[in-house]
């Protein structure tokens, strides 16, 4: 858990799940503002991480004015998840490759912008509370079937 991750950079890291049953997520964040999470690899070791990145919600928990881009995420449940009560204003999730989860990006707050991500998910590539106005040019495969669909909605 990164806890407070303000004005910080996480770049070029390889986060591997080395022991099954221990780590439930690649990275967990409580308070994030003006941060950059760029070009990291959340990859399988003994198994996929259940969750690639999780941004928690609750009192004084937010994801503000940050960039999450160019990450490669292998996850079983969700690639990137943002709680409904997490203030995620001004954050851009862009050009990530997310493979194998049930849900690729899950933004229950509906405040991020999801732009040009490549996602193959077994259930729902993008679950976003404001997908019609904040999801632009994403390339998704839902339900692991069909061709790539350039989608602005989930």
C-alpha cells in the first residue's frame, strides 16, 4: 500500500506476483494527487494479481490531477479500479494495455478520463460511471469474443 502518493512518480517498475495467495493487488493507493504512474508492468509470477491497481475511497482519499499511462497489466479480476467514493477529478488513464481480467478499468467515481487504452476483458473492458462523455477512443474486446472495437462507451 502506497498510502499517500502525492507529487510522486512510479515509472518503469516490474511488479510480479511471486507467491499465490499473498498479494491481492499489484499496487494500492489511498491519497494521490499530481502523481504519474507510467510504463510499469504488473505481471504474473505464480498467478495473475487479482487487481493491478486499486485507488481506495473514503474520507480524505482521492486520485486528483494524475496520469496513469503506458502500463501493462495482467490481472484476474480488475486491471485498474477506482472506488465510487474516491474523488478522481482531473486524472487521465491513457494508453494502458490490460489483459485477462474480468474488468479492465472500473471507475465507479466516473471522474477520470479514459483515453486510447487497449483492453481485453472476459466480462466488461470498461465500467465507467460517465463513459459516454469521459471515455474516448478505447480499443476493447468484451467477453473475450469478437474483434477489436474502438469504443467511447463501455
